[in-house]
């Protein structure tokens, strides 16, 4: 699984002109799933995301997690995170999971986040043409890959 996390002051997802998810302070998570991903990847990634200290404390030091600040989360599926650009100018998405694998993994990821966070997590619509709006706070943007746990 690959993610791009953005600490946001606000974010929203719009499909067909209608806002389907919106949050204030929290995280916008772009999530890419590949065939090799497992439940262990979901567990590792959700724990890491929820405990990552990227929100400011009273001294303006990034020392608080999304849970510490009672933040909100939106998760948007994004197969393009698995783009391979080594050859030519047209990205290959061969490593991105097909919907029959990706959709259940995406849904499980959101469900596990909700259970651990203790509140509803906003989502996009898998496979839809989505318009994602955000106000990146910081800016703070972090990438993570469960196959390369750095």
C-alpha cells in the first residue's frame, strides 16, 4: 500500500458536483493498493498514520497525532500512486490492484481506521472522477509505502 498523507485545515471530495465528504482539521489520505497487499499492511499503515506526530503542540512543535488533536480523516483511493515511469512517457499502472482486490482492501482500510479512530472516516467514490480540494496546513505532506517501511 502506498499513501500520500496531507495535514489539512480543511478538505473535501466532490463527485458529479456534490460534496460527498468534507472535514476540518485532520488528514487527507490518498491510498494506492497493489495485489501483494495484505491485512498486515492495513494494520501497520493504520497504526502508523494514527500515531504519526505531525500536528503542532502548544509550542508549535509537531508533537501530536491526529488522535491527539481529535482530527478528522478522508481517504481517497488513487491507483496512480503505483505509476511506474521508468520506461517511456506513459506511466504504467501494472502494479496497481484491479478493483476486485483493491475495493475490499480500500474498504477494510477505512473500516480499520474508523475503529481505531473512534469516528467516521470520509471517503471518495472508488473509480469515480473526483474533485479533491484541500488546504494543506504547514504544508505537511508525507509519503509511506508498506513495502518500504522507512
